[in-house]
């Protein structure tokens, strides 16, 4: 997907002014944390599970070469073709090749953030293939020509009315009401059912790859991923190399955290493990199965101070709990991954230079880290990206200068106290009548939205010094 | 809660407490400093204000200038070395000293940072958990008991230092004030240091949400432990013409609430 | 292309990650053990399972023997579809049920267009999830899980375990004996989505209705207690 994170501030402004969308986001900010909290409170083993899974993930990533090799070996033994892709282009080309080898025209696709990263759907469509997103949220935004606004609920930014209008426009099914959400879902079911049945190739992602037996794990509530994985004659599973876990039980342990953190459920409807092509005893299933395993900077990240970001299980809890994300919505972030996790991943996976607004869209409140089931120190990683931004001089010179000046001055207490004393005395005199300033030089960012409270008099240090002298 | 009888703390030989005033209080609200001094003096400890203090280095740190932050951190560690306790009327500055200095520094300085962290406390945490029980200098509460005050949690204080119950307990026990609670009290007010100036529209939205919650409680005073949050919210409240006063908790606890509120007419 | 990509990726990973010997990696993994067992909503296993099935918006019934089980299927079929037909996989346990006793006519095979109800015999039931495990294959074609309007699942009490770890132990033992199934499906409720304004709706792509019949020695009153605990209405 093309990255537009440079436009963050402008996009955020636009988003803030859309009152209806803002209200929907406010509701999400209220309900999503409540549901997550209820699910976690009800799960007495939460903290212990979080610690256990963290140790498993660290162990898996520390030994990724070993486990990836083991997975490959098992997957091949199960009858899969396993392909490796260093970057988005390679994943897209490999996938297209497979489709073309089978003269495929019609692709049924499950939800996969990795394929959003690489822009796979668009790539296949430009090569003349028909690609249908089968996850309801993804289907809606595909029909609307939009990008996902949330990694779990890609269409949550759209109102029911908007979706109704979209379906009435895109589905030639004659006069009908479609007033209820159930009716919309029913229609999507009706429209998409033939897509599953007619597809030549199914493309899905994976929530985990199991090294001990070469299975991939896919979780959905809808069951669309399973239809993609069982009906078409070719199945392609696209995911990244860091998804490998040692044992099947590791994946389901991780799931206990994922589901509760993502939707407040205690489990997903469908937790499926697929190992490969149809066997002698199968009545259905793909005849040929492929894994396309993508690196796309993961090995670089593993080698950096940001390695812990790979522990992310894509639950979206950090999004739901971030007042900046819920304030401006996912599209403002300009790429596949929004919110706190997106503000770390976008610079790492694309370019810090073109997305440096994102790590700055943070007050370091720490709410994201508090709810992260993978215990990722998001505020620290975001700060480290700001440190990189600073050392690479990507931030505005006036900010760098201002901070350098303040820090330098703070290192010289007598000068600091004298200078601040003088400035504060001046501000006090200027502001004493009203008690605050509507405008102040060098403080445009502040005063555009707020008055600036006037100082009360001399600085504390001045007054204290004077009081000491008097005694 | 601390039940030590405070009758015989000798200010000369007892613990020496240093007040780390914080740059925002020093420049924009000295009343916080004087209230803090007053509160600390009532504990019977010897209280001083190290004159070489300036800033804890948060602006540099959060802006990613780690080198400048380290330089300031080392200075602060030196300046605060003599004190037995360091008390800070700010969750974010106390968090900077306790939580982030050790992360920033290595080797010997890392050890010194840990040592400083062990004796540094946010104001309400110190008063509630460490110091002997205060006596009341003024027998009458400065604001009518139990009415019209709602509490604003500081994100850093809450998540880095566990400051939640202490200020509420102090208000209740020493002032007879039962502070009201904000809806969605765990959500950030939108100050975030340089964030509020870099992303003013977003920070204003967050401020509005917080102020709307405060107005919905009917409270006349919003009180908190961090001046950054309070200056930002007070400024926004003034811009919107909202009828609510903002004060720092030190002022309420010390009974010094006759002066103007933050951003109010002087 | 892919082979040089493979070489590149593994070379980078070997440079970046640990060079521990395979046996030691396995040992380290073993030393980390298993996840802590999750708490169940009831002390007794059947009741805990049934509570979670109901919480997942599945419906449930109990049958003490196979005769009662086919009658339970018949009742459920008739109540909801006014018919006696369904499709069932080729699981020999299904073939061996006394269908004629209840007047039910199963067609054994994979679900076809127009067929509304499918019946599966689960391999394992997991109380922690209120879910069941099926393997794809002739015994239970995948389409029988995902395409019908209504999915009925039989589960033998003897195959009910407390948590997913125990389920894996059973699945691994079965795989060791009979080979790895192509697909292992854990199903815990009817198909659902909340993609439109966060509103929960059932029957997204998979079955709208999911009914579990627990077969065997179920403690007296377990289902009633489960219904009381979840505030669920009577016979499903």
C-alpha cells in the first residue's frame, strides 16, 4: 500500500472535523476498552499467560533460524511448496506466478495485513485477475475503494447507512430495504457465497506457523478464511517469517491473549490449522498448497533496538486504547498499520523520513503498553524513533534548536534563573490583568487552541532566594 | 497510611528533604512550590530547596535528544545527592527521575540513578506513604468539605509511579474533601509535553473531552498533581470560556486556595 | 528467485539470531513448559463445557445413549426445519447410530447445494473454549463445518477435555497413529461478525446456528445449571 503518513496532520485535521465519524470513534473509545477489560478480568490466568507467551515469543525469535527451518522442513513433508520472499515485490510476483501457472482468473481472499503491506490485491488485479475480499470488513472497503482504518475491524469507520448505500449501489439485486445490520450481513453472505464456490485460488494469511508440524493457524469469527482454505483448488498462505512458533500449544496459548485483547471475546468462532493439500482420505480441500514467507525488514528489525516490536500479535488493543488513534481514526496514519503499533511499524517498514509525524503523535501516556498482551514497551519504542528522528535531523530545526537551547540553559543554573526570572517578570506584567494570553510569540502551537496562563509573579526560585536573603 | 506519631521529629538530626520544584511550577505557578514547602514543613522534617536545580530533562528526553537528557540527568543526580528524600510535586518529573534516569544512564551513573530513585517521591505519595501524619495548620478546610472538587490523574504518575489513591486519600483525610471522579479517568488529557504544541488540534480535542467530563460532574474545581496537564486544560478552559477552576493538589492540601486559579485573573 | 531469497533470508537470520544447537533449542523450549491452565466456569467438566457453548451462542442438548442422541437430532431438525434430512460425514460412529429409530435420513458425504443441515461427530471437546475439534477428511468434509445453515455436532463425554493443551495431547496422539489430518478445525459457536458498526450478527459466511449434543454419562442437571448460569432459555 502506498504510504501517505506525511499527511498525518492534515488528514487528522480533516478527520477531527467529520463530526459523525468522530462520534463513532468516540463510541469505539468507550466500548472497546470496556469489553477488553471485562474479558481480561474474567480471565484469572491473564498475567501468568502473558508472561509465559512473552517468554515463548522471545525464545522463538531468538532462535528464528532454527524454527523457520524446522517449519519449512515439516511443511514440505506435508506436501506444501514453500517460497521465500525478501520484499513486497517478491511476494507479489511469486503469488502471481502461482496463479498464472494454474490459469487462475478468480481469487477468493481472506483478511491479511501482510498482503495489504505488499499491495497484493491491487497487483493481482492489475495483472488481470479478479480478486474478491471475503472478510466482510475487507469486502466493504474493497467495494468502497478505501483502505482499512483498523487492523481488526477494517470498516469500522463506516456507518451502517454508508454501507447500506454501498450495497444498494454495488449489488444489482433490485428493490430492497437493507435497513437492519442483519440484512446487510445476509446480503453479503448471499453475494459472497458463489465467490467461494467459483474461486480458482484461495489466498489467506496466518496468525501463526507451527514449527513442530508445519501447520498454519488461521482464526476468524466469520469462517470466510476457512472457505478460502477448503474450496478452491489452490491455496496460498502469505505471512511473515516472524510468525513461527515452536509448538501448536504455543499458538493457542497466544490466542487466549489475542482474542480477549482484540474483541473482548474468550475465543474465536473458528480456530483452524491447515497442513497441506488434499490427501487420499479427503473429500475436499485444495489440490495444491503454497506458503509464501515474507521477510520485508523483519530480519533487520530483529537485529535492531526495535526487535520487541516483532512480538506484536496484531490484536489492535493499543489502537482502541489510544486517545490519539480514536481521536483521528486510522486513515490519518496513512498506511496499513495505525495507532501506536503502526507508529512504530510504519517508520520501520517504510521510511522514518516520510512518516516521522507518527512517533510524535504520542503523549507517552502509557495506556497502550498497559493493555498490550505482548508486553511491548510501545512508548519507549516511539521515543527511540524520535531519538532517531532527532539524530538524523528529520525534525524541524526550530524544535531541535529550542530543545538544545532549553537543555543547555538548564545546565547553567545561575544563567537559567536570571534569564527565566527576567522573562517571567515581563510575562507577568504583560499578563496580570487578564491572567492569560490569547497569543504569545514562539508559542503559536499552544495559543492556536489555548490561552497561555500568565505567570503569578516572580519565579519560585527568585522568591525563595529573596526570602532566604531576608533571613 | 502512615501512623507514626510525629511528636518528636527533630528537624536538625532527622531526615533532610529536598524539594525538586519542577520547571513549570518554578516559572508559572510558584504557589505550588510554596504550598509544597508548607506541607513538607508540617511533617517536621528539615526541608530545603537545592538552589542549583533547573529542569529534570524531560523535554529533551521526550524529544529524542538523549545526550542532552543524560547531561541534565547527571547534573540533577549531583544536585540532589545530599538529600535523604527528594519530593517532587509532579508525577511526570518524579517518574522521569525514578523510572527514566536509570534507563538513560549506564555504569556508575546507572547505580547512582537507582540510588536516587529509591529516595525520590511524588508529593502525594510522600505525604501519604512516607512522612509522618501531618497536622493541620488551618483547622477549617479551605473549600467546603466534600463538594465540587474532581480529581485529574496524571498518566505518568498513574502508570509509572502508581499514584492513584494517595491524593484522594489525602484530600479526604486532611481536608474532608471527597473528590469526584471523571468519566474515562484513565484517558490522557492531551498535554504530553511538546505534543500539545506540535499537534494542537488533536491535543485540543483531548482537552475538550477531559473538560467536558469535568463539567459534567458539576465540579467547580478540577485538581491534579501535574502542572503540565493543568496549564494545558486551564488554557483551553479559558479559551472556551468554561466556568471551572483548575488548581494543583498541593494548593488544596495546604489550604492555600484564596489566590487566583491557574490561568485565572490575578 | 525464491531459492536465492531463501538463502539470503536464512543467512541474515543466522547472523542475527542465536547459533544454539538444535537439541539445546529444544531443551530450552521444553524448560519453558506450558501455559497456565485457564479457569473453568464450573468445577464439573460437562457443566463447564456446556456453560461455554451457551456463552458462545451455541445451543446444547444431552443424550445418555445413542438412541437418545438420534432422537435429540430428530427433535432439533424437526423443530427448526420441519424435516428429517441432513448430511453427515463418513465417520463410522455416525454410520453406526440407530437413525431409523428416530426416523432421520442422513445422507453420508459432503454437503451439497441446497442442503441446510450438516452433522459432525467431534473428535475432542474443549471445555475452556466451549468448542469442538474436527479433522477434515471423509469422516468430516470441511464443507460440512462451514457451508450449512445449521451445524449439529455430536460429542462423546469421553472425548471432553478441560483445556487446549490437553486437546493437543490427544490430537498429537491421534496424528502419530493415523497421520496428520489436512485440517484441524476448532469450532466454538455459530459464524459471526461485528464488522458493521461493531454490532454482533450471526451467520456471516458459516452456519447461523450451532448445536452441540453431548453424548454419554453427563451428570444430572449439568445442562440445567449451565442454562441458569448463562440465562439461556429452554430447549434449543
